[in-house]
């Protein structure tokens, strides 16, 4: 198993991408590849994280809180 880079390594790498102007291109390529595999990408944000599947939830499917429970 390959070792996982520590936080400072990831932060330095991300900053170098930004300094070189490559962070937007990386995000565009990542979005394109995700969509090519059938994922629907509506909004993207580049963060140090792992993609985790969730149940779709929209304002229409959420029930408002009962009066007095907000």
C-alpha cells in the first residue's frame, strides 16, 4: 500500500497548482471525466476531500420544520 501524503504536502501541491494557474484546468478536466462516467456535476469546489455518495436532497424534498420546532 502506498503512503498517503501528509496535509502540508497536499497544501503545497495545491498552492503550486494555483501559482501556475493550473487549478481551474484541473477542475475542468476532473468535471469532464466525472460526467463522462455518468456522474452529474452541477457545482464544483476544489477541496482536499474524498467523494462520498449521498442521497439526493433538494429544497423540494425537504419538509419544513413544524411551527415552534425551527
